[in-house]
C-alpha cells in the first residue's frame, strides 16, 4: 500500500521533472542553480538567526537542539520521498536546503516568541 503510494507519487512528480531537466543542458543548469540558491539562502537564514539567538546557555541550547531535530526530521522525510535512482545529486541539494530552511524557521519562530 505504502510502496504503491510512493511509486505513484514518484511517477507523478519526479518523472516529469526528470524529463524536463534532460531536455537541455539549460534546464539541468536551472535546476542545479535553484538548488544551490536554496542551500546558500537557507544557510544564511539559519546562520543569521543562530547569531541573533545568542551564545550557548541553558535556554539557547534547547532551541539549538530542537532546531537540529527539525533538520533531522526533514532529512529523513526527504530521504523517503526523493528518488534515489536518478538525479540524486540535485535532490541532495534540495534535501539539505530544505533541512537548513526548517532549522532556520524553527529558530526564527523561537526568536519571535522570546521577543514577545
């Protein structure tokens, strides 16, 4: 049941993406560029809120650990969803870009809660 769901999901989402990316080198480069921008933007976003939260103490240590937990959950979820047969290097970029983004969003939410 679950494998049928994921196979239909892969066929519906990732095979058209694969065929689009393989049509020309420009499409392939667009996909790599978007993934690279996602990773760099997410890293900068997470780093800014890492610095805004402050130095490590009892309060911030819990925030950083929960942020890391969110990142781990996103990595595991992306490993379950993204295909491993083709374009694994591009999906590797998206996986870690989304993970850093999730960690940064968690730190941003906690920062806003602490400021309120």
